[in-house]
């Protein structure tokens, strides 16, 4: 990617270097690649939630002119099983379908119209089987088994102290059950890619993916291929949020390319198919019990969490792990027992989504924090400040906070804001037929993979023959702006403007493996590797310039745009000259980094093979002002404040964009977004009736950085890509309770639920 002119300095609000190319259409997403002689591939889905697949009738589809082939499970080499950790999902269903979106046949055709006709002619013969659609159903002793192993993917416990005994020592205890639904990712660019097989057998794929290097191994395992015979190219994504972390089209597309005779093949899921077959945020049922001493000191927590992972595992166990690890919020609680069940159902597949299991538990724990504060007659903000984690404390999972811990600073900043200080006057000024409320939420989100696997990145820089610096980036950019941050980091260290830098996006043949674009890790992990590579190249340029300038030492040299200057003499060596002087191998530098992990691993959470525990966290304190219409039940979020600890801010503009985007997505989760299911079938598989917030629904969002310094991060930063999504639902729910005197325990907070709350009057929970 060629970049525009622009000065790059850390801490400055630098416009994103990819912005102009994206808005003008110059930058190509995976969905924009349409080479000549291209074929189209598509999938016939089961359409039933659970059944025995007796056969698939494909004869009419195969006979249709323009159809190259129709493939079923017998045509799949390899294991025919995909999955990131737990490989339980078939590429094409064999003898059983477990949700409506299961693929039963793959069609390869000359054009989209023929493809659509052929897919309609494929007829699966499915004997319906009893299905289950909630964890409660699936856990019954007489429930039909979805997998041979049963209906429980994982059961786990995180505990410290003596939670059971500690409740007897509490002066106040609250108990409540909360439920949240599935959420759709709703990215602009649906799951898609294009692939072809070269003469030597190499498979080349351009895919909208968050994990190009890992994709090779997932495809290879499923299709019986050598992973190093697969090349994955990952251009900018038109959104991901976790929904493109793990194979979507990849295995199907690769299988189609293997039968295309070298011609390029495109697979693009239409919006309805994206709903039916794509991964969702987990629906969760949560039962909480929390106790405190009379002075407001939190003392005990027990909770049971039931995660609905749908028909296949995807990352369900890992999502539940993070939810359990965060179940006690960013607080000191000495006695904790968190139990979790990740359960198979015949619902759509749940998996990774921004907030990764934490959005759900944040709603529950921040609701009971308000309930407990009210029971103790304490100010809800002061109650949170009293119990907020500080550096050196032990969190609810038993890990010592040895790195930057800024929740106290976030709450302190919020306490001084007019939205909080003037809340009572603002509430009293509510117009007729409106009730006003102000709600808080203190949230956090782990960064990185946690223990059990290396969270690593490798950065490579190259001095090109025309004197520019090329950055080889192996981690995808799904719109969060990490690529722009990498350019800014390189520009700062090497004193180059944007026009002298070039960015190579992930390509498994050209860039180095650097993990998935997920877990708030990309700028931290790859940024650290990039800092090393930049410093190595800087040192090399100084040494080679000293040779060219006939200097007896390297002192007094400085990097300037496109050149090295000897400050005492004013003499210069251009990058072009240095590039021509150096052999190709000497024009490059490489940096590598692995994220540190927790060393005081608690003696709990033994069921988690990977990911537990974490040691780095971003923190935030959110405040929502809401008006509730007494006549319609509509909630309007009138203003929103988000105070965030992401360490030192590399780019204030990028930081604010991340906060705004995450809050907007969180408000959709709070107010309108809900996947409506009827025995596993999605009733609102499109944007006509799956209601997303628009610009009219999102209020002014004030973003404030409560800067700490993370000494392990590049320039002291931490990732904030997920934490902002966790705050809106609990903050708005607490604001609604403040307005109505009613505690809503099920999301989204729809007008119908509000009207029921007002009809029933204050004091009792509404579900």
C-alpha cells in the first residue's frame, strides 16, 4: 500500500494513512477482486436444526448447463473437520446436520445466476431428529445428544478463598439472574474470498480473514493438504469483530478451487447466508450472588454461567474462559467461586466477538454492583472506587496485578465530569412524559491470548532501491486502524513521513506469522516487534552512512526524511545511495516479540487448556444519560461518557475512533440487537428486521483517555479494541433503573420491556 504525505509523531492526532485510499475506492478489499474467467462457488444449507442426513440428491443440479461440479462429503479429502482448537465442525455434513446452517453440498458454476439455480435443485434428504435450543434443554438427562461426546463442551471452575463460607460474614447480599441473547457481527463486508490453484499445485487465496497464517493449518487439516502449499493473502477487511477469526469460507473455497482446473473461484456469502452460517456472540444465562461488609467492602462472589455455543465449539470454551475470568469485574473480592458450562445446542454457531465473553458478564456484575450499593445506601461511584483494583492487588481470578491498572484513574476522571456532578439537576429537568436516569459501569478486558500459547509477532523492514522503507505486516487490519499505527510507529522511530513508507499487508508468502487480529493484541504485540525492527534498521543505516561519509565514528548522525545527516558537518547520505550500496539481504531488518504472561498462575481453572490466566488489561469507566419515554417506552441515550485506560495514547484520533466504534456497537447490544430464533431458525436474518443503531440512535460520545504507562508496551500503550464494547449495556441498564426504579435483567432493553416495567411499578426485577 502506497501512502500519502504526512508527518508521523507518536502522541499526535495523525489522520489514518489508509483513509484516502479507502474512501476513493483505490484500496481493494477481498470482495473487490473479480479476475477474468472466474467461477462462482456456493453452498446448499441444511435448513433444519437437527437431523440424520440420509442422502443428498444432486443429479438435477449436476445436469444444469453451466455447472462444473456438485460436491458432497464423499468428495472431501482429509479429516473433513474444521475448527481453531476443537475440530468438530464438518466442511460438508456427512450423516448428520446439527443446525440450520450446516452445509450439505458445494456447487461450482460459471456465473451467479446458474449457481443460484443449481443450489435450488440440490435436495438433501434429512430425517428430523429432536433438537435442543437452550443450555437448560441440552443439560437435561433425557436431552438428545448433539455430539457423541454429549452436550457439554466444557465445564470449569475458577475459585479463590472460601466463597461459600464468606457469605455468612457479609452484612448485605444481593442475588439475581441475567440473560443476554445472541448478537450478529453485522460487518459491512460479508464472509468472502477468491482462490485458484497454480500449476505446481499451490493454492492461492485472497480472503477476508483475521488469521491468515492459522487459516493455512485449518484448511490443511480439513482437506488433507500440506499447509505450506497454501498461500493466504489478507487485504484490509470490511469489518471482522471476531466473526472472521476461524474458517468461514476458507475450507469450502479451497475445496472448490481444487476442482476448478486452475480457474479462479469466488465465494461470497450474501447477507442472509452470513446470518445463517456466520458465528455469533454467545447467548448467556448468568446467576449472580454477591456480598459485602457494612462499610462497602466486597467480600464474596458466586456465579453460575451458561454459555450457548450452538452446534459446534468454534472458540466457545475460550470465550467462556474469558467471561469467567472477568466475572467479578475490575474489583478486589477475596472469596470467589465462578462456575461455567459451555453447552452445545442446535442453535447457530457462537464464537469470537468483540468483548469475547466479557460483554455478557459485565452486564451482570455491574448490575449487581448497583444493587448492592443501593442496599448498603452507598453512592454507586464511591462504592466502585472503594473496591477498584490497584496495581499490586489480586484480581478475582487470583492473579496479581503487576502491570498498569488504571480503573481507579478512570473512575476518578469520571467523578469530576459535569455529567456526574450535575446529574441530579439534569434529572429534575426532565421534560413532560419523560424520565431521566444516569448510569455507571466500570469494565475491563484482558489483552492477548493468555497462557498456553505464544502471543507472538515478527516484523520485517526493508530499505527499497528507491530509498523508501517497506513495512511487512503479518497481522490483519479489520478496520481498527492497527496498520496506521504501525506506520506511525515506524515514522516516529525512523523520522520519515508517510510518503516514504510503504506497508505490505498480510501475505503468508511475503510476511511473517504474527498471530490473529484479535484480543486487543495487534498494536501491542506487532508494535513491539516493529520497534525492534526499526531500531535495528536505524542502527544499520547509521553504520552504513558512516562508511559512505568516511566517518571515524557514528556519533552525530541523525535520520531525516529520506537521508542520514552528519550533524557536525552537515553532510548527508541519501537512502537511495545506501540502498544501492547494500546487497539485498543487508537492506532488511527483523524484530520479534512474545507477550509476557502471568507467572503467579493460580491453582484453579485447571479445565482450560489454553488462555488462562491473563496479566494485561485495559480498563474503562462509562456513564450513560438516558431519557425514557413514558408513553412509548423508548429509551434515548442522550449523552455518553467513556473514560479509558489504554496506557499511553499513540494517536488520539485513532484512540477516539476505537472508543466511538465500540460504544456504538455496545449500544446496539444494549438497546436493539437480538437474534430472534424459532427452534434454531433465524427469523430476522437481514437488516430489515435485525435492528442496528444508526447515526440517529448514537448520541454524542465523549472519549477521555485516563493515561497510564504500560512499561512493556510500545511507547507505553495497551490495546483498547474490546473494552469499550463492555460498558454500554450495564451503563444503560443502570441508567434505566435510576430513571424507573426498575431493574431489567434481560437484554436488549426494548420498549416493550420498558412499558412492562412501568406498568408493574418499581422494586421488582423485570425479565
